[in-house]
C-alpha cells in the first residue's frame, strides 16, 4: 500500500474499529518453504515417481524373462510291469528316461522379446511423463500457496487502510462535517474487511497444508520467501518435438503391433524334440530313443487372439491419432495463453500503479475536505481490486507456463535436475 498520512485520532472511536485494528497484528510466522528448485530435486521420492520407477523395473525384468528359453522336461516311464503273467513283476519291464526340449521355432522367442522391449520402452516414457507431471503439479501447488499468502497480506493491508479511513471519517463526524451515517458505514466496511481477512487466512493455511503434503515436508510451512509468481516464463520458441503423451501413445502403439506377431507365431505348432535311454530288463540291454512331437492345428489356430491383437492395435493407432490432435491444439492454446497472460500481468501492474496514485490523491483530498467519503471508498475499493487482480494475473501466467511446459516435456521456468 502507498504511504498514508493520518489525521489526529479522535477520542471517541467505535470499539469494533479498535478491536479490528488490534487483530491485524498476528503471530510471527516461521519455517519458510524451501525454494521450488530445492523441492524439485526431491521429486524422485514422491509416490508417483516411485510407482513409475517400480513399473519400469518390472518391465525391464520382463525383458530379461522373455529372453529365457523354456526349461527342458525330464521324463521317466516304465512299461510292462506289475501286470498279468508274463508281466507280473518287474523282470520284463521297459524303463525309459527321456529329456524333451521345446525348440521354439518360427521366431517365437524373438517375437516374445520384441514385445517385452516395446513394453519397457513405453514404461520408460511413462516414467518420464510421470516426472514431468509431478514437477508441474508441484509448481502449481507452490504458486497457489504463494498466491494465497499474497491475498492474505493484501487483506491485512486492506483492513488497515479501511480502519484508517473509518477513523478519519469518525473524526469528521465528531466535528460535524459528516453525518453519523458515514461513521456507521465505515464500521460496516471495516467489519467486512475483517471477515475477508479471516477468509483469506483460512485459504492460506489450507494452501500451505496442501504444499506441505505434496512436497512431503517434515514440518508445516508457514511462509514462502522465494516464489514463482514474479518469475518470467521461458521465452516462447518453436517446438518441433512431440509431447510426452504422444511419445507414450506411440510406444503403446508399437507394443500393440508387436503383439500381433506374437499371436501369429503362437498359431504355429510347438515342436518338441526328445532324446532318451530305454532299459530292457528281460534282455538286460539298453538303447537310445529319439522323438519329435507337435500338436495338430485342427481346431485351435489362435484366430481369436490374432484378431484381438489386431483390434487392440487399431485402438492404439486411434489413441495415437487423437493424442496427436489434442497435443497440437493444446500446444497452440498454451502458447496463446502464455502470451495473453504475460500481457495481462503488464496491464494489471499498470492498473495497480494508477490505483495507488488515485487512492493517494483521494486520501489527501478527503482529509482536506475537498472530496467525499464515497469517493474515497471508491478509490480504496479500486486499489484493493487492482492488487488482487495483479495476483490473479500472475497465477494465471504460472498456470500457462505449466501447461506449456507439460506439453513440451520439461519442467516449468527452465528448472532442470
């Protein structure tokens, strides 16, 4: 607020006004929030980041598992035993010990590994997207907490100025230069300013609590020293890359395409080769056995799974197309929004300067008796509204920068880890 010149205080001022003036002084707040950069460095410990990292570890483990060949099968078979004569005992038994191995022909293993790698690539992109979203969410919560604190400070100043104007009006009432109604109106305005202060106080505490939780801070924060509202966003530049959402959709589309080949390979028969040793008890002799087995694809050719994989691929292609369209529209809107919000900040700053000068002149004129209390009230209201509009404009600019940073796959305000 601009510096104010107060007249002498009258002896008979309403008790409500005195109580409001006393209530302005609040406790001294401590524990300022760490800077956004300091909190940004800790984003790797947030639940979403830990979840994305764990899912990536799972995807990479599946790649390792996909490379593994199937285990061989060991079989033991005994024939012609414990039956009727001459097979009543084990003397005429034929015992075979065999080892079987799935040959994984038709590129079965390569197709399986390709799917796992495609899914791991998508998991990497989802992890990167989660990091960007966590940074943008933190920036938004941080800026909202800062804006709530500024609104509270403005409400404190507005209450102080309203009380000062009310006192000046009561002086004029006592001197008979203003009707008693003006004093009652001033006390009513002071009461409304006090109610607004209580409301902004509650909103500030709620915003601080939310930031404390999102940033996983050990102690509640009670103030913000280094904020984001006054920072100039990164200069707009031609962005030729794709958004993180598009990259994720592209990776999911590639994974869906690779699953088609997996299902095609599964339609081909599994060929299993076996080798073994057979023991003939009656002849006291042994011999080797060889064999190859495969299922006959008479009833199940995996057509349903192939068609399902193709349908999922078409769905992934449609998602990719839609994501590209939305990303292009959102990026154009975000760039326009950032330009507009930057212009709005400049306009509101100019409005604040003009409103401060108008209020200063109105206060001088009111104390000199040249303007009425209604004109003073109007200029004071315009000043309060202008300052709150400046805070709102800065918050809108931060949101526009966050939206554009998300679409460009970066942290807002050029923050880097």
